[in-house]
């Protein structure tokens, strides 16, 4: 259990260091390919398409 506690301590230290450097430790990014309006307008056609 001591090893686990030490591991968590190190991880929190690293996390805090990233935050001090103003680096988002949990970055996210996604590319928008469709808008909900388009999906709603084309729902019937889209529903018939196979999804991989």
C-alpha cells in the first residue's frame, strides 16, 4: 500500500507542475464533421446507411 501512496503522490506532483506551467493536463480536441441541424434534416436517409 505504501508503494501505491508514493505513486499517487508523484502523480499529483506531476499534475500540479503541469498546472503551474499553465498546461492543460487533460487536453481535448475534436474535429466537427457534422452539425445537428444537418443530421436532423437528413435523419431518414442517414438511418438507412450502414455504420462501420
